[in-house]
DNA sequence: AGTGTCGCCTGAATGC
DNA sequence: TGCATTCAGGCGACAC
C-alpha cells in the first residue's frame, strides 16, 4: 500500500494555486473515513504548538479512542470519536493530508504538524506550509454552537440553500455579489475559485451589488453553485483513484475551470473574438483575484 | 450593522 | 549568486 495524498494544493499556473474549498474538503473526508472509521487512534503526535490557533493539550493526549465517523461541516473536517469528542481540522489555504499505510515508513517532512497513528499502523499526517489551517478538539454534542460553527450559513448542497433563502440574504446589500457568495455566514464552502466559476456559469457580473440581482439571477446562482460544487466533488473522487494507481502528479480538476486562472483566454463555450474583448478578465475584489468573462457576464444582475 | 482593509504565513517567481 | 520584494488567499480582527 502506497502513501497517498487525500488532497494537496497544487499550482494552477505560475501565479495561482489550487486551494481547498468544499469539494476538496469533502474528498478529504471521504478518504479519511475509509482509513479511520471504526479504527482506534493509538496516538497523536504534535510537531509544534499550534497552527492558526494553539493545539489544545488534550489533542496530544488522544489515545485508545475509536473513530466513529468522519463528516464535514463547511470547510471543516470532523473526526467524530466514540468518547463524545470531535477532532476538528481545517486545511486553511495550504493544508493537506497524507496517508501512510502500515507498511510505509514515515519520515517527517517539513511542515508536518500533526501525525495521527491508528492501531492498525495507518498514519494520517496533516501538512500545512502556511499554517493557516487549524486542528482542535471539542465536544460532539452541541458542536453546532461551537464558536467556529455557530455563525455559519447553510450547506450549499443542502435543502436550506434555496433561491428564496439567498434572495433574503442579498436584499439591500451593496457589497459585490462575489464577496457575498464567499461570505461563510451567507453560505458555506464557496471559496475564491468556485465563486468565480459559479458566477460565470450563472452569467452574473461579479461586481454587481448583491441586492441588485433579479430573482431569476438569484435562482441561477443557487443552481450553479450547487452544480459547480457537485461536479468538483465527482472529479475529486475520480482523480483520487487515479492518483492512488499512479502515485504521480494529480491531474485533478483545474483543467475544468471555465474562468479561474485563465486571464486573457477564451471562456468555455465562448464564441466571442478575444482579439476584441481581451478574453477573460482578472480584477481584484476584497484583495482577491476574480476572473470573469466581460461579455457573458455583462449587465448587472 | 454593514462594509472595507489588514495581518497572519511560506514558497515560488521576479527584480536588481 | 543572492538578497529583497511581490503575490497568492481563508478567516479573524479591527476601523469607520
């Protein structure tokens, strides 16, 4: 059994990197579930004092606890333990998880911060160069009221994320729709990449004031957020299998991006003349790159 | 309250 | 060659 990345950030082009958003976290959760669910944690080794927040002392003392299940809330991985606690992981921008089988030799590499060892010898290693990630422990009961979760909006793929809900959240808002759709209090899991992709698919100008969107546009946006995330989850699952086979570079999902990281190029399905239009535009919103097609996404709302 | 900006952090790329 | 600068961004803190 070869060692296996559940997810690793990788370059999209010379400037941009593929960051973990909801689909990538979902892929990590499914991979972790396969490796950990039903197994007992033998030990957790911590290689530093913490990431974005300090590691709680109890985290390093985790031992002889069975993993009941692995689930996801927003971009958080939840490792639910049989003793009523949950190990909460967040990958931040550069976080990744590497699995070592019982026959693999684990040699710590730079930025390995947390190493979880199971009783069957499997190891799950959390590696995060920029250390914007997080690992902590909390009681499973009432987790939804934990400070990390209590302000979060609905899951985008759940029944709570509807056009009626989003329309209500957008009403009266002057902020650009791109920023609002990335606001985790409005809807969770949508980061910089999928915000651009969903707005492109819904043909909405990312600069449009959120409150200016017509009902039809809000409806399209909800549908496309769901569709873009679902496609990415499906692609993550398949490339994970490919990767396990080859142990080479992950092909992953970036070649499927319609606009993200593709400044100056033609957007997917675009018939316009990029000599005239300049192709996909890159602008900065809230300090982050937004990519959009000025033709297809023209007209506010 | 809503909105905008900054800082955390490293690695890769670029500039002198 | 090498050192400094710039850029990427999830999220919390902070200012207005």
